[in-house]
């Protein structure tokens, strides 16, 4: 039906009223008050979705999430932030590991931020090794929701009594061709090799890699892929993350993580020249999720709300209750399920992850040369 003149007039009046109301609303707020916020995150999609839904429900802010692939997790997303430095599209960075976060911090792309601590830390503040600072000493990134690097094994093909519990033990000829690792260029394996180089020194690190290569180590695209390779019978043992082991168990796969090494296993590693095995750089090594505010992001006020939420006890408890079973940093996040990520007794001081990050490029060069990657 054609629109009559009176109807058109009424429509124009209503539209004008809406525009006037919108203009008045916008005039009292800046760009940071827009009801949306953009998050770049390499946290696994299924857990990220739960966190995003909880944020939207609690704060009524539209959360736009940009993720990454399993094969290039974190690294590809980091490159995107670097490429957008002159015109940022993201407001918040939330990574499944600390080393890409440290790179962004070194590039000056993370803004100062102080989270709401409440009574969780009794005046002590956030754990020092889980806070990154800029040259002025201001905090610019935080770590939370921990998971660990572990040895995963097939419960149908490896007797529990025979399970290797140190990296050194994976080089035993009895496991020739039956051990897998994820590509060291990406994800937590990248940080792990940097930590080994930092802890052991170049000679011991290269000696271990050479022994792994001689023993026929198999390289896969990601941590989840190595667990699947065990389930498929391609390998019997692998290095991976706790959350990938839990995911495999949820799928009904016959996989389990090795226990922490006893004194006999540690003594054998020390005798072989691997002095870092009991220092947290062997097994397990603990990795936090890490996050910070992107400098110049389009929605700075909403970004601060989101960053505070990601570091909250609510989110840590949520991730502890998922299949990922991340271990909370906040004492008030009590719902840690049995068998959650072990902490390995790791209590490093401030700057630990930054020191490891400095060793990653050298560690990758050694990996590429020794493993032929």
C-alpha cells in the first residue's frame, strides 16, 4: 500500500525524535561508553564462549570476539595486533599463554591497568611473576587461570609403572618412534622450549633435543593433535597441556597424564646434566592465561570492565569448573575440581616469564636446526 502524506509526516516526526534522543545520549558520553568491546583471544573456543556469555549477561555489553586457529594459536593473532598498531581494532588481548603478551608489551601496545583485587590477596597484590610492567613500573599485563605442561600417555599401551616422568626419560630407546610433541613455533610448546633453554643452558638443551631426534620424536601441529595421535595409536607418549589431556578423557580416549617425578627420576635427570628438572622448567611447567588492554583501542572504558572481569574470581572459578580445569590464582575461586592443573611447586620471582621470552628466538633456532623443522 502506498504511504500517505500524513503517514509519511508521522514517520518523519518519529525518526527525528529518535535521532534527537540518540544525539542527546551520545553527547554525554565518549567513545569509551559505547555498548561494545572487542576481544582478541587464543583461549579455546568452547571455554571462551562460556566466558563471553557470562560477560554479556552480567554487564549488558556486546562482546565481539576474534579468535585464532589451533595450528597458529596466539602467534597469528599477535601478528594481527602488531599489524594494526596504528589503527587498533581490538580493545582487550587475552592469551592462552604469556609469551605473545610479553611481545606486545615490549612493543608498547599494552596500556597500564589495575584490577579490582578485593580481599583475595590480603594486601600482597597479584603474584609478582604473573604481572608484567612497563619501563615506568606500571602493571600492563596479568596472568590467571593456570594450566600445566605434562607428559600424556596411552593407558592401554603403557604400563603405569613404566610411565616416564621427566623429559630426560622420554629419550630412552624403549620409546623410539613412540613420542610426540607439538610444533615448537606455536602455542605453549614455544614457551616451553624457551624455558628449557633458560633453565638448562644451551648445551644441555641441545643435547636433549638431539637425543629426542635420535629417538624418532614425531612433530604434530598442536597440543590437541598429539593427544589425538595417542588415541589413534600413532604414538604412546607426548608433551602437551593439562587441558588437552582433560579434553581427550572427556572424549573417552584412553589417555592419562604422568605423575610428577619422584626423587629417583629427578636424580637420574640431574646425573644426565638436566639440573632444571625440579625447578619448574622441566615437568610440570605452569602457564597462565594472560591479558591486557590494547593501547588506543576503540572502546577504552568497556575494555577496562572486560579486563577486570577476565581477572575476576568468577571467571577463574568458571574455567576451573570447565573441562579445562584451570587452576585459579585468586584464593576466592574455590571450585577447583580434583585433578586440575598441577602447580609443580613453581614459585618464580618477578620477571620469570620475561626472561623465558628472551630465550625463545634462540630456542626456536636450535629446534629448527636439530629437529629439521
